[in-house]
């Protein structure tokens, strides 16, 4: 090793000594020496010697208080992947533990994110599996990602944005759930810096200005708090800190919630750390005596900890100068957990052997995500699961027995029921919130007491509509699982009907033998054993036909390439009026019809498609059957510009679906409301849903999109109605 290598190791050794923990320095030095030797001659994208990266990752791991094996593995995490050294060599020289960690991180690194959704899904799934086996793997991966984000400026602009988005959607939520606050906040801030640099700079500037303005006031407040607590609780050990909210936290409230900087009350906080829980509550009482608390701004995370083990009392108060600020009160043990999360209770560091029940409980969320994703290979669903189910914004609701259920913000009664138990969810017929009957799409608020009403009736199960009401992936997966197990024949029939209807809408024609062959090939592409499994998967929601249909259309077009007609030449642009109130460019005396797949109305952006023998079919521009990029579609010449003829007033039939709580007189009220607007009703039907709700489907005459919106708004005002939407039939 040269002088620079020796200086870097001395810096690493000094950090180990400063930590005060007993480390295996011989193992760590040996790993450092191999790291330098293995990466000799390699350069990073920053033009630095490559060993600098694992060296900095090891420093982050030391700062988190991880064990000797984790530090050694962080130094070696790229050796197997990027050099000629094998995993067997690492196992022989450093032991099974270090080799297991290096292998875990290497596997994740090799499965880098690409534009192919299936590969991305597998990458995420394997990362979760590695976390489930040994959580140290993801702690090292987080440290690896953190150092990469710190040096991201050296990468191309698009690479910066891609890495930042991936970090914000996947790695920061995982760091949050593991409770590693400093890593989580820095990952978020660095992501926003590259995704929205203008907003980042604006918040950074505001913080500098406002901090300078309030620094003196807050220092005076802190002095008064210390003086008061010293006089009232003289023998109690206490420490005081000041905290400024992260840029990402401010960004979310300013740009996503539309608040002004001065409307964010917890930008600045004073933290009081003490010995016992009793002291925390005593200090809280003194703070509320000294300052005026702001209503509805008190949170007790001591009695109800967050899922990532975070505990603290939060209260927002006003100073005599009218400056709002937050006070956080916690014990020294809670503070250590808040800073280091799962690393603060590391079982290897504590010398615990065998199964650690507490650790298993804290990592149960990994198992839940893996179980819920057993039947889903869609990367967007996996990313959504991490974003939603691991959200840092939580609500807490209580069962009648006093059990606290933690859910992401926006969760509904359906999510609550399945969070209690799958059996409770599938037998649910209704719910009471604080003793009052509510619809199952009721959005839960913190502190509500929720009673799930169930039935023992044989054959009862969830409604398919619940998939649209549930927010958490856990609830959706359990609903899908129930339908998969209990309603296979029904699923096959529903899936087959949906496929045939979609094929008919797209004018797909097959002989019987060709159809069976085409369906079986499609089934294999989506990892289904045969046509029945494919239909069943569509029926219970495991496969989304709308998401895979562009590929199906592409395969169909390839199959029929030889049958394509000659290109339609359209030179002169003329508007031809039709009986449907539509004008098309360049075609005279041609049948024009509105497509049933999207049922366009005046006000919708539209486009025409030249069909074989059926004239021009008019679609909404955002219809699933219209290519996003016309020029890149298989037959771009068949798509043609179309316009609504605003001088030609016609009525159009639209179909509405009304979801409501089932009650007496509902159908009469809906009809009265619509007829009161002088809107003709062509047909109406109603049926009771299994959930105890009612579904009304009605066809009405409208003059366009705006007219339809006013009809929907009128119906939504009716008692018990919780959703009205336009559907296609």
C-alpha cells in the first residue's frame, strides 16, 4: 500500500477507536488491504481510484454502529462483482458471514434496474428476499447507494434523474422502515436536488434566510426551557438539541400540499432528551404550561410507536414572539433508536444467537410484501407497494378491543379489515366508526375506533369492487388470493368473457384452432401454464389485460402482416360531416361511427381509425386501443385526424355507474335527480353488491363531456352515494 492508502486506513482505524465498540480490527484491516489490491487500476466515474468508494461505504457503516463483519463486507462488496476474486476465496479468507453479506449485495447489484419491467420486478423481489435472510445486506446496500448519491454529479443528467427517482421510490422508504433517519433524509434530499434542482435551491435559500431570522429567538427559547426545567426538575438528567426539518420534508409540504413556508410549523424543533418515560410526560406538561400549544398538533409516538420503532412526544407551540416551533421529547434509548433504527438493536452486536423474536417481528413487513407479491410480476406494483405500504405518513386506528392498527395515509375500511386478519376481511359486511355506520370506502383518520361487522354466512366473500377501494397492496393481494382459491370457475368465465370482448372491440378474427394457439402462446408469455390459468388470472386480477394488451395487439399484427391492405393515400384535407356530429379529414362519403370501447363525447379529444369494411371508427385519444405514438404503430396510415362539429348539436348516449350504500328510495332519488335536469334516461338497472352496497347502471342522453360532468355532480350529492363514474359498455 502507498502512503495515501495508509493514511486512509488510519482514518478508518481512528473511527473504529472513536466508536468505543470492540471491533475485529485484524479482519477489517485484511478486508481493506484486499479491497485496495483487488481494485488497483480501476477508476470510478468521478475519476478517483475505485477503492475510495468502498472505503467511504465502510465509513458510513461504522457511523451506523454496525458489526465487524458488516464493515469487512462493505469494503469487499464490489470485489466479487468487479474483479477476478471469487466468492469462494472471500469465504475461505474472511468466513461464512462476510461471504454471505458480499454475495447478498453482489446479487442485488447485478440485477440493476432496466427499462424492462419484468427484470425490475425480479430485482426488487430478490432484494427483499436478501433482506429477509440477513438485514445487514440492505444496510450495506443503503450505505452503498448513499455514497453513490453523494457523488452523483459526475454522472450524465439522465442517469442522475433515473438514479434519484429509484432512490426516492425504493431505497428511501426502506431506510425509513428500518428507522435509519439520517440515511433516509439524506437520500431524499439528494434525490430532490437532482429531480427538482430549482425547488431545492429555493428551499435551501429560504432555510438560510429564515434560520438567520429565527436563530436568536430559538436560542432564547431554548435557554428559557433549560432554566425552567433545571428549577422544576433539578435532579433529572437532560440533554437539549435543535433540529431543522429536511429539505425533502419541506418540499413535500410546499410543493405537494401547496403550503407556504411560513405555514409549516415543524421546520424548527427543540429536542429534549431525558432518562425515563415518566420524565417525558412531566416535561410535556411543563412545556404546555410555558407555551401555548397549537390545537391538533400533538402526537404521542411513545404510547403508539411508528412501525419503524420510532418513539417520541411531538407538540407544536407558539412562543411569546408568535413563532411556531416543535418540541420533541424522548428518552436517551428512544433517541438512539430514532437515529440508528434497526442498527441500534443489532443482535449480532449484542451477541444474541439463534432466533431473535423481537428482530423477526420488526422485519415482518418484508415477509408481508414478499407474500403479497407471490402472484404479481409487475414492477409498477412492487414499486407501488414500497411507496404506499412503507409510507412514512401513517394513520393509527383502534379496534374495539383496544388493538392499534397502523396503516398508510389514505387507507380505507377494506385495508383495516384485512390488516386485522384475512378471515375478518373476507367475512366483512360493513363497519362502524366511533359507533356510526360508514361505507367501506371511508378514509381512516388517526384515533378512530373501528368495528368491522362480519357474517358467518356460508359462501360469503369480498366483492371485486373492493380492489378499487383498497389502498394497501396487502389488502389487494388477500382479495386476489381469495378469488383465486374460491372462485376459479367464475374467474375463468369472467376472464374469458373479458378477453373475447376485447378481441371483438379490436376486430381480431381467428379460426377456432388459431384462437386456441394464440391464447396459449399469450398465456406462456405471462407465465401461465395454459389458457384456463390465463383466463383465471385475468378474472381474479393477477394479470391486467389492459396492461398486456398492447403486446397482444403487436403479436396479432405480426401474425396478420401479410393481410395488410395497401396504404390509404389522403392528399386533400376536407372535413366531412357525419350523422354522429364528427368531421374527419380527407375522406368523403364514408360511414363514421363512435367506438363502443371508449364511447367518446363532445369535448373529448378524438382520432379516427380506418377499419376494414366498416368505415371510420372514432376513438378517444387516450383510449387503450389507440397507440400512444401513432408514427411508431404497426399501421400509422390507418389513423386519421377527426374533430367534433360544434355547429351540429346532437345528443349522445353515455353509461354511468353509481355506487351507493343500499337504502330505501335510492333508485327513485337517482331518477328524480336526473329527470329534474331534463335528461332522458334510456335504461336503468340496480343490483345489491355483496358488501351491502348497491350498484346502479344507467344510460342517459348527454350533449357532451361538460353536460355529463354536471349530471355526475348532481347524483354525487345524493345521500349515501360515494362514487359515480362514466363506464363503457
